[in-house]
């Protein structure tokens, strides 16, 4: 089934949160969407809300996202509205990459006693950080192409590069710019829109690769370094800060929460999307993806969010192995029950795919799924997030209320989301 990929809508609230890229250089255009796990029904944003979807590549993102996120209660949008570039006191850093025929894997088993300076870490990691330029043919006014810029990092000598899904989604062409200024065409290997992770590939020798650290060991107060193409113009810009909190999540406005996030205060901006967040060993422990601003009269600074490195590593491995992330599949489209019945919990089944796990279990159009394995579906536990806790092949119990008021429990064996 085709659905809008997690494109992030803003709907009335008090804080503004936004995806931090890519930067845009022309007018926004609709782009094709990927096949995803299930399909939430499309609904209009709340009154006064603005919506931007990942993959829309417009300079306006920089001015619109904060607005979106001013409307969202910790939501996320496909760009950064009203984002003001933070002054980190750092200058953009450019380090020459090693010879292309001598790729180096950056692994730094440093202890607290042997940790290096920020400049030393940047000098070693920088060659593996890239700028990603995307183009959508004929996506702008009068058929003009649209373009955007984000960041990424090289993870192996085969040329695989990790970035955000919203940096590359819908792109017709992708170009990678290495730290030394050289360029190479890239192709999309696959993506997981639900965790905003994508893998692209270049078929040229790479200058360096990063090593992943263990993001589960991060603690609030740990120092971190962000590297990326700030505003899409200042390539390989370096900023630093500390971990503010771990295991955060943000409301996407698409029926699920983006989870497994590291909150930090290293200044990031449009163009940083997909860039690495590294620890003082020089290992990647996160991938920058969003920034949150307060609403008018209640602004906030230093609220950056990165997808946890362990999550990025796992999903990237799945994408490289099979072309997509392995997600459970039920086979329905749905809408929040509260849309038609304010205060209600659960989701209303609007369509059932013939032959799908849902069909085989006996789910019907009009059924209201109120809980999964006894956990109530609500704003704290959205349907998709409860699904994401399982793997294909798992058996779950769905608590269902039918149109005649009958309540039943259906046992479903989850399938695998089509690639």
C-alpha cells in the first residue's frame, strides 16, 4: 500500500519541532511516497496548522518548519520552520581526506583517560562525513527541478552512506560531495521512513569510514560533537555540546512517534540532517534528524535530536541486506477513532488488504482496534509504535470492538512489510 511517508504535520500545540533538513533551493513540489507498514487515513491539519513533508526540498522549509512545530506538541516536520542558526563559536572545519585508494576505518577504543581533543576527533572523522545533494526533476514551478542538501556518513568500504530518509526521499538524482570537494553520483539502496533512516551508495573508492559506538551507554552530560553541512552551504561544520537526555520521542503527526532519540544541545541547522553525532572516542552514537523550537513568546534553544546510533546501525544493516528495514505488517488502512468520536481511543479499520494477516485473522472494515496485547492504543501508545515493538512472525492479540457493540479478541500472526 502506498501512503504518505512520515511527512511531518503540525497541528495545534505549544511547541515547535522540525526536521532539520534538507535545505531547499527552489519551490516545493509533491513527491512520490514509499510503501509503508500500514496506512493511516489522510486528514487535514488542525486549524492554523501548516504541513511540510520530508522530501519537499524548498528554501521555505527554513522559514516554515518552526511554524509547523509551533503548532505541534513536540511534533516533527519535513524541514525547519523559523530555525535560526545557532552561534556555536566554532568555524566550519575542512580536513583533507586520505588518498582514495587507502580508505581508513575510524575506530577509536579510547578510554576516559585517553580521549582526544575535539580537533583531533574531527580531523579523523571528517573525511567520512559527506554532503548529499538531491534533485527532483520537474518538481518546481514551470517544470523546474527542485533541489536540497543534507549530510551523511560513510559506513563501509563498499561505499554505503547513511543519512535521513527525508534528505533523499523522492529524489531523482543524488550527488555525494566528499570532504575534499570531490563528487560522485549515488543511488538509493533503501529507507525506513518510520525511523527516518536511509542508505545510499557510491561506486567509487571512499576516503574513510566511521565506526559506531554503543549508544546505549550514553548518559546525560556526556560530551558530543555534531558534523554536517549547516544550512546546506557550510559543509562539514563542527559544533559540540552534551547529551541532554536519552530515549526521547517526538510526535510526527502521522499516527506514530519517532522514538529512540538522543536529545542534545550541539547547535544544528537545516543541512545537518543525516550528519553524525559522535562521542569523545570519535565513534558515531547518533544521526541528527530534528530540532525543536518553542512557540512565539516561549522560544527554546539547544533542543536537537538524533536517532540513536544503535538503531541507525541495525536499520542500515537490514537495508543493505534486503533493500528495506524489516517491519511487521498487518495489512490495513485506518484512522484514529477520536476523529469521529472525540475522546475515544483506538483506531478504526477503513480497509483490509485481501489475503493479509488482518484478513486472515478476521478483521473487518469498521472494526475498532482498542488494544494490542492488552496495551490500550492512545496518544502515549500509538498503534504503529505498538506494532513496531514486534517483528514479522510474532503473534499478537488485538482487542476489537465491532459495529454492533460486540467485543472480540483476534489473534494475528504478523507478516513482513512489502519492500
